[in-house]
C-alpha cells in the first residue's frame, strides 16, 4: 500500500537536543570551575547522576516516565501547561529539583555553597534556552517531503517545554499538518494509544504510514506494535540490544527520500 503519511519524533531526530544539553552543562559547569576550582567535567557527571537519582525519587516519576519527560528536561522545564494534576505538582517541584540537583552535585565535589547552586540552576536553564540546535539536514528533508505526504510531529514531553522548543525554531512547525505532544494527549510513546491517535488525526491506515525516530524503546517499539513502518535514525552507530528491530535503519535524515522511493 502506498505511503501517505510520515510521523517524526522531535528531540534528537529533528532537533539536536543532546548537543543543546551538553553545551548547557559545559558552560554552566565552567562558571563553577572558575569560582571554586572544581573540575567542570566531574561536576557535570555528578549533577547528572544526582539529578537522575532525585528525579526518580519523586512520586511524580511514574507519570513523567509514562509521558516521556527525562531528568535533564526537568532541569529547565517550568511545567506551566498540561491538564493533569501531576503537572501542577511538577510546577511546584521544579525550582526545588533544579537547585537541589546542583547543590548535591557540588557537594559530591566538596563544595557546600547553596547560593552558587541556585545561580547554576538558573544559568543552566538560560544556557539551554539559548541553544535550539537543529540538525543541518532537517529543514531540507522536511521541505522535500512537505506537500508530497502528510507530516505529523509526535513528541514525548511536557506541553509547555516542547512548545518552547518549537518556538525556538519557528520555521519548523509550519511543515507539519499535525503536532501531538504526549503531555497534552495523556500517554507517551511507546503506548499504542498515542500512535492510534496520530493515525486518526492523519486519516490514514497503519500500513500507509511511517514513523521516523532515534529511540528504539519509544519511537520504534511503539510504531512496530501499532503496525506502522518504523525507521530508526541511528547517527551514532548504536548497537540494537532490543529483541525487536526497525523496518529500516538510516544514519542521516537525507536518506529518507531514497528509502521511500524504493518502496
């Protein structure tokens, strides 16, 4: 059956979120290094570990896991949108979580400065917001596909944060016929319900659609379980240790057109 629609993941598929986070950590940790003499890389590792552990200790963790909001998004998200009561809890928790993650990270390196932790928490958010990196091939790929297929953006995350990411790259959203954010829908990838919702929005059958994403456990698993052709974009030559495999694997978004042409 002919391909009619293509779904795209957002983070680390179209937007280079990993780079944005890495650079934000680097710049923020340099401030601490200059002020206290700590090793910037060691601080980054400590804060990442402390943030992850703290994030998983909150009663909101099962919800954030279901929606698909990771600990490092929590370090700059404000959680001001979303109808579920958990988002109001997260909105209250966020400032505490951000400061405490940095405070604990500093403590691991022998620095006990609460005011510095608060400043670093604020700076990290500002640094991340100033870095909306887009892969160089993203716009050209979407431009070539736009008008030939129905395009849908299917992203896990907090509605306010994902919208903020999109607002940071205003030329991105107009390519899409539909945009679905898991926090607004109520379930995240790989839950089949969000893929069924996407198909309904597009008005296509599973076999007429394709999902393109970088995460095996969410994008690929969810698409496969919904009968949707799954394309794994594996830029870093990661090893697939899952029990399932994508229908196709590419290293660059520009490979999509040739892949589609060979269907």
